[in-house]
């Protein structure tokens, strides 16, 4: 019989452990709730940039693309979890539509103009870029020396820092909401956070590990009650607006019960003006994926990722993005939000995450199911996100401090965060640089911090203490490979 820890199967903390479905399903569902909105948002932004939003002619196309985004995320996650040959790292990672490409694709839209052909050019570039990243993954082992814990830890730390602002924006109701920062939004988000903390630390086992799910369900209930007792609209410049925390049940009612996804909903176009900047971004994505995998392994399994895990993970990242392009969806990459969830709960069981992936596939096939999740108020998500995203920062610190910090490693982290992350956090400093530099380095602090950390790791000399730590790291990796 499977051992349990206060009601939660010990298999929850083992990647390949056999876990009861009654526990695996809710633990997987909270992964979906953590990334669902983030999985669809990039698509909404880029279709808007291409002029496909608010246009009745393309309304059906947008619905198909959103449906495909859920389906593809589920399929690619299953590949990442179970692997098909060399494709997939067999790591506890959830895959989804990348927001990292928003800046690059917005630039492509500005260069090529709006229209469905421009969106097709983005998909053509994503198809080629994904294959490029897949090939890059095969050569990751000889490149591993450029990614010691001090470098991957800095990347993970930068990912967490960049997500904190995303979490706090959701906490206020979403910074595009007319009632952003309202008392209702702040109180609802705080209520969700308090419920999560109570469940996490005042219960044990299965319930404690499901704290995020319990908090979000409590948020739904609270929002429903608020809609019964509080005004649901307010006036802005003479126009009546619905408050952002209101549950839009009509969206669920309008959604279909079943719909077959469309393959290649847009014609692929191959244009060098789109391909070249996207190729650069796929190199950046590979670095971020190395950081995500490193973060989830050290945060959930308390060890470093192996060469095979990193290589398979990056290959899946690339091939998954090419698959996504065939369905008209933006590149699919590892989701940093879920790295924070794993670091927080320590639940790394493949079956639990696979249940989340299957739920995503069902959302792609049953739009009504996806609609129930999509109406989640941003402030409900924010109450959970602020804690999850901060957990990624702690995973980065764990990686960096895994070994004694030498003067050399302190310099790498300090300069990478100070110059690299600072540059990305304040992109106006790059206003007079070429456009491609702004697209690649100005989107977030992750890319410049990673580049600075890698360069300093190559250029700064090593003393005897650094070489000893390097030898210890190699020994740990060899042990993990076995």
C-alpha cells in the first residue's frame, strides 16, 4: 500500500511515484488555474496588434486560436512530462504560450503592418524558430559548462523578480482594469492570500499541498457573494463599466459544449523580417528554459538538473513551439508561474501534473469548461500569484547559495542583477539603441541578466576555491545522472 503523509501520498514528492487520482486531479488542477490566464493573454495581445481584435470578420478565428492555445499547452506538457525519445526532459514543468515573444511580435506587426498575413508570418517564423531551438537542445550538454549554478540561479532569480510585478498587477485587478487598485479588488486578493496561508500552514498533507486550489475556489465563492450584495458597475466619463471582479457567467453560457480544434487556422507565411528577430528570441527562450528547469529541480527535488533533463526540456520547448505554430498559436515554453507553485508545495509527481495537462486538453475540446476558468477575476489569481512568484526568487537564491559564495560568484550575481536586470527593468535606457536590441533586451530583466552572468562566468578568472567548487558541482551532476 502507498505510504501517506497526513493524508497525502508520499508519491506526491516523487516524480515517477504512483499517486491516487483523487489526490492527483486537484493538485494538477491548481497548476492549470495558476497559468490559465497567462496562457491566453499573449494571444489576445498579439491578435490585437495584428488588427484581428474587435473585428467581426476574425471573431471565429480568435475563438479557434484561444481554443488551440489550451489544447497545445496540454499536449506539449504531456510530451515534456513523459518524453518521446529525446523530446522532453521528464521534468515537473507545465508548458504554455510564452509572453516573452510579445515584444518581438509587436515589433514584427509594426514592420509588416496589421492583418492576417502578418499573423501568418509570425507563425512561419515560430515554426522555423522552434525547430532551431530543438536543434540547439541537442548541443546543450557541451554548452552546460556555461551554465553553472551561479548563472542558472541568477537567471531563476531574475525570472522571479520579473514576475513579482505581474503578480501585484493581478492583485489590484489587472492594470488595464478601470477599477485597478479598488478596495474590492484589494480585499478580494487579500482574502485569497489569507485563505492560502491558513490552509498551507494550519493543515497537513493533501489539504496543505492544495492550498492554492482552495484559495482560488474560495475567491470564486467570495466574488459570487460580492456580486449579490455590492454594486457590480460604476461610471467612468459618463460610461457604465462592469467591475473587474464580477464573474461573467454569460461567457460560460455562450461557450459551446464541444468543438474540434482547427489545424493551421491561418496560412503560414515565411518572411525574413519576422524570422530573424524571432530566431534571436528563441535563443533567449532556451536560456530561460534552462533557468526554469534548474529552478523547478532545485526547488522541488533539492538537486541540480541533469544534462539529459535540460537537453530534453529545451528540445521539447522548441518542437512544442513548432507544433503550436501549426495550430496558429504563439511559441509554447516552460511556464515560470508553475515553477513557483512546485517550489512552494514540493509536489513534483508526474501524474498530478499530467492531470493538469489533460484538463487543458479537455478545455481545448470543451470550450464551456475553459470558460469557467477564464472568468476568474484577476484579483483572485493575484492573491495566489504574489506568493507563488516570490517562491521562484527563493529558488534562485537556493541555487546561487548551494555552494559557498566566493568573491567571483558574488561579482557575477551583483553585476548581472545590477546592470542586466536593472537595464531590463528600466528599458528607456535603451531608447537610443537599435530596435532589435530594444526588442531582445528591453522586454524584461531576464535576458540582460542572463547575458551578463554568462559573459562574466566566462571572462572572470577562477582561483583555487572556485576550481574546488567547480569540481564539487561536476561530482554532484555525475551523481544525479546515475
